[in-house]
């Protein structure tokens, strides 16, 4: 019977391909769009991911996400360091600064000030130069994307490619001389602004005058210390907010989910893809069943049970679901491969496979339900009608 069901399915190639096309489109949209959304959300906390060393981030209680840094007095650094269970506490400056380029244009950049003594928070992967070069006078390290694009030198000829920023070159940061002593590889940020690393003392000098410069306190817990308990202890003794890396990532994601239209825009795309796929697959599968009613009638007249006919329709739905899902996920994988070196954010966690599988199964079930209802009401006498 399953062989007969398969032959019936592929007998009409037009409708067979139409069903697969609808399911493939739905599968593609339900994996590609959430994949881009997941990639964007990953970039929102990429700065936290890049700084792997600290266990805990301490900040003002009003900070809502990682780029929402709010300055606090340097004395808080010593208060945090004195809390029981803290192995060490280091300062981190995070702010925005205007870089004056050689062609006269200004570019907004993220300025990161690292602890002068330990340089904790420095990028892990250096493309050119060494992290220790930051200790040179006016030394800065620029991320690779910024050096190649927004901070790059003007083309050698009109319409030509930009000339990447090189080690030894000077740029102006808020009317202060800065020397590029290294190029680092970092994860792209949400806003894709150039990232400039320097020492904490240089950061306070480069930045516009302000009362306080301390943005975050990076904390390493003593061995065996419970991070959640330590966070609460820091909060109780200092009045600041303390989060583990994962908690700070969650705080950042919640902000973007709540206060931006990103999830709504991607959610609408996914819902539309699901509805279009359901409409195409359901209508085509139902039309396919109507054209094959006489064959189901013959099988009923020959004594085939309704249960067997039910399994035949489910079998047909499973075949097109499997093929459509495979083609859709394959298209998403191809998209990810082709855009891996572009600015497009994309991430493909295993949860997306489960989400798209459930979506395709739901669409196929809807299509099969329409056909099952028609076949179950079928009278065998239809075989003898002209």
C-alpha cells in the first residue's frame, strides 16, 4: 500500500513539486530568518563574549545593556576588590569617541580602556602587533574590521579600494594624538562601529573631560566561590549591580527584545513564511487528493480499511515534509556559507532545527488533515460513476 501511495504522489509531478516548493519555502523562512535574528542578538553582547577572563561584571544598577555604560567613581573599584571572595578586581572604561581621519572626516568609535598594569580585557587574537605594545606612549589597538573599512585611508585613486589602517600610523582622538600599535580580531558588534583598545590612563586622557571614567569593574572570583552568592554579596556591600557573564548577556538580550522592533520584524517574516507555506502546501495537497479520489474509491471498494487509507495519506505527507524540510534547511546552510565573510549576522543553533521541523510537520499535518477528511467521507460507489 505504501508503494501505491508513493506512486500516486509522484504521478502528478506538477502538484508533487508544488507541495515540496511550499514546504521548502516555509522551511527556509523558518530557519533563515530566525538564524539572522539569533546572529543579531549574539552581536548585541559580543563585547562580553570577547572578554572571557572575568567571572563577574560590576556596574551601576541603572545599566540596561552592555553598551549602556554609566560612569562611577574610581573608589568603587577598591570597594569591590575588598569584598570577601574576590580574587581581583580591575577597571574597564567603555565609551564613544570621535576619531579624526586623514581625509578630514570624523568617525564614531567604541573606546575601551584596559587596566594599565595587567591589560585585562584586551583582545585575545592579534592580527598584527602585540598586546604589550599598548604600554607605548599614545598606543592604541584597532579591531580588524575598523582598520579595513571605517578607519581606513582614502583610496589611492578615485573609485579605488580603501587602504587599510596600518601599524605606526597616527589618528586623532578627540584632538589627541594616537598611534596604532596593533590590529586585533574581534567579534562584530551590534552597531559595527570600530573598536579601539588602549590603557585606562590613555582612555581618560583621550575622552572628553568628565567627572568619572570607571564604566565596569571586572571581577575574578576566588577558587570554589559560588558566583551567584558572590554577586549578591557585592551588591549588598557596594550598592552596585553585579552579574555573571551569562546574566549580563541575558540582560542585554532582554533589553533589545523589549525596547527594539527587531523581534517583531523577524517574527512577522517567520509567520508570513509559515502561512504562505501552509496555504500553498495545503491547497496543492488537497487538490492532489481530489484528483486521486477515484483511486481511493477503488481501494475502498476492494475492502481496504479506512485505517490503511489514513496511513497512506500520512505516508505521503511525511515524504513531502522530509524533502521540503531538507531543501529548506539546505538553502539556509548555503545562505550561511555564502554570507560567512560579510556583515550579515547569522547563527544556526540546534534549536532552529527543532523549530523548523515542528513548523513543517504542522504544515504537513494541516495539509494531510484536509485530505483525510475528504477520503474518510468517500463512498466506494464513486468508482462506478462516469
